[in-house]
């Protein structure tokens, strides 16, 4: 049952994934004029151009280039950086964990703040506290990540000196220092996400608490706390989880700018620097990894949803 | 006209009813007011800005807010208030152009996809899904990586990123009205597909499209600022909120350099969000009345 569902979902995903790779591949084809000029600049010699052309495989037909590129990625070969000559796969191996750590920490923070706040607001619907929380959430969603990060640096790093504004260290070298450097970036993304989670939780809770089984639970004397958490919240977790899963793309987009502010050497910074240096294999590798990560998370969310909720599985 | 009995029910178009609801809701009024101020600043920037946004005051380098420079001056001695006012121009221009382009192209794709159906629909929707799999900022970055960081390319990138959303909204709507009687009637009197789509279906879906556009506008504004912040938007010395913030990152002690441009983005996004939410509310309330 579940295996069949998994297979069906994956087979639906495959064409999308292929088109994604094709779109990313098209980046090099779409370069205006001669791609070697775009990459090397106007005053590169013919010899330099020829070397690059060969390196990129531009002397071959586009379809062959695409298949070779795709095959390479499937076997872990993402090409080499035009700037440093480093294999892109090695660069990715260093940078993916940083972005993933930032994403996971932000998500945890968003859930820890968002769900209790949502429940709190929903159980006091229409009260001043509810209005206050909703207002705070709406404001928090209007603050762009980069400004939120800057404000946090100004307050906690520059003025109070409590936390560093940069200075990333890998977790396995200095776990404490690593987490310290991750606090402000995670708050930057986490609070904005928390607002979304809160709104979703509140909406779902308001709907659930109106239902008959909640009344029944109350009528048979279940403690109010238990009604809210064991009966109410439990039924809200599915839609809330789905929304969190679907927001992963926004979250990673936020990670790109946040990494720039806090000088975290993650995927986002790699892509942005790659754009400045016109280092296409690096940009392409980074984008493919991010999009595949998003697709994977969406797939997992989708499956989790179907497994958790029998109504979906049966339909 | 004069002898119309007052008891007759007032016949208002749904559009008017929505607008009435919008302008009587606190959210809508607040949003519209903020947008009004922004548009006012953008259009009249040369007249209301106290100084030229690129003029350098050599003896007022990085001054905190004062009577002459209400928002202070930046690292080159330029008036921040004037730069914030001029910044509204670039941001609004990008939002209007990119959402406008996305609306036109996306709606057209959605109309065709929904009306023609079959293989065409399948292919278009698959490509749509693939584009939607890209985080918005990442796709915009990819497009700018190819065509280079300029204002026009930022507009195009934000437009492309938003096309699939519009296509999806319009397609869904077309699918639901395609079999309605009024469409059938149009077909029966011999109208071609183009006429049916443009004259009968388009007006029907336009309400949803406009509401969707207003909801996407704030995301477009944030993307524009993010691109400018990363140095991938407009070139200096043209003032934009995002690039002002990027500069401010090098001068932490000059708090006014980061507070005011950031506030401008925050208020603008809030205004767009309020407007979008209020429009959506008004539309849903009007529909449930009918």
C-alpha cells in the first residue's frame, strides 16, 4: 500500500526533476553571445577561449552536452569551478551541511515559537492577546530577512556584544562556537517562519475546536488542557506540517541572504559569489542541489501527510 | 432616472461591491493609505525630496539625524531621507513592471492551457511545476547569473518567477467555467476560441487574477530588495532601499543608515500585504453574499 503510493509519487516527481535539470542546464545555452566571452570577458585570447570551450564541452551538440552533464551529476561529478579549479562536488560537500544546519535550526525555532503561540491565540480568540500575537506575526512577516539580520547584529553583536555577527566554525571542531555563530542567523529566519507556523496553527485550531468531538470530549469531562493539546492540537498537526514542508523553498531563499549577512560559507554564499565570478558550474551545481532538496522535502511531506491521515490515503 | 423608486434594490457590479468592502475595512484603508503615500513619493520624488539624492555634502559625512538631514547622511555625505524617497521609485517600478508582465504572460498561458486542455495542458503544467520547484530567489539568481545584474534583468527575473503562479490560478478558473452555459452559448453562436477566451472567460477570471497580483506584489518587492541587497540589482549611484542596506552593513555605528531604508521596505511590504489581504477578504465576502 505505502510502497505503491511511494512509487506513484516518485514517478510523478521524475518528469518535474528532469525539467528542472534541463532548465538549469539551459543557463549555459542561454548566455547571450559567445558563452566564453560571457565567462572570460571581452579581452580573452582565442587560445583561452578554445581551452574553456573544450573544458565546458561546448564543441559538442547541445543534446550531448546535456546528457553528459546529467550523467556526470548522477555519478557525483558536478564539474569543476572555473575560478579555482576545485571540483564542484567537493565545494558542495563542504557547504551543504552549513545550509542544512541553518535550515533545520530555523525550522526547530519556528515550530517551538509558532505552535504554542498559535494554540495560545486560538484558545483566546478575539482577546487582546490574540490580536497582539496576530499583529506581531503580520509585522514579522513583513520584515525582510536581511533587515532582520542586520537589526539582530546591531543589537546583540555590536551594542550588547553577546553574540558574534560572523566567524563560522565547523561543528566537529568547536560545537559550542558553531552553535553560537548559528544563533543569530537561525533567529533571523526562524522568527519569520514562526509567524507563518503560528498563523497556520491558529487557523487550524480555531476550526478544530469548533468540531463535535471537541464538544464531546469537554462534555465527558476531559480536562481543558487535555482537550486543547491531546484532542485539538493533535488534529491540527497535519495541515501545519504540510505548510511547513511547503515553505522549505522560502526558507532556503532566506538562507541565501542570511548567509551573506552573517558570512556563513553555505550554499547561498557559494551561488552568489559564483554569480559575481561568472562561475557557471558552481552556480548550476548549487541550484540543482537546492531544487532537488526542495523536491525531496515536498515528497516527504506529501508522503507523511498520506501516512498520517487515513482519509488522504484512501481517496 | 428621476422616477426610479427608492425601494428598488440597488444593482451594483461585483467589482463595485468588492471595492466598497475594501475601502470600508480598516485593513484596506490602512493598506491603501500606505500605498498612496508610496506612489506619491515615487511620482513626486524630485519635488518633495529635500535634497538631490546623489548630491554629496562634504562637510556632513555620516552625520546622525538632524534638522537639515532628518534621516542623517550616509558614508559619502548624501541625504538619506532624499535617497529613501527616491528609492520608492525603483522599488515600485520593479513591482509594477514585473507583476504586470507576469500577469499578462501567466494569464495567457493559463487561458490557453485551461481551454485547450489535453497534451498542451499536460506539457505546460509539467513545466509550470518544475519552475515552481525553484525557490523564488534562487530562480531569480539563476536568471540574473545568465543575463547579468541590471535593473531590466531584475524585473524580468521577478516576472519569470511569478508567471507559473498566475498560469495556475487562471487555468484553474478556466477549467471551472469552461463548461458553463454562457461559454456554451458563445460557442453555439459561432464565436472562435480567441473571442470566447478574451471576451467571455477573461472578464470572469479577472477578479481572481487581480487579487492574486496584489498578494504577490509584496513578495516581488522583497525579492527586488534582496537582489539589490546582494548587489545584483540597480547599479549605484541610483538609490534603492536594498543597496542602501548593503552599504549600511559596513558601518554598524551609523544606525540611521540601516534603520531608515529598512523601515521603508517594512512599511511598503506591510502596505502591500494589507492591501492584498483586504482585497481577498472583500472578494470572498462579496462572493458569499451572492
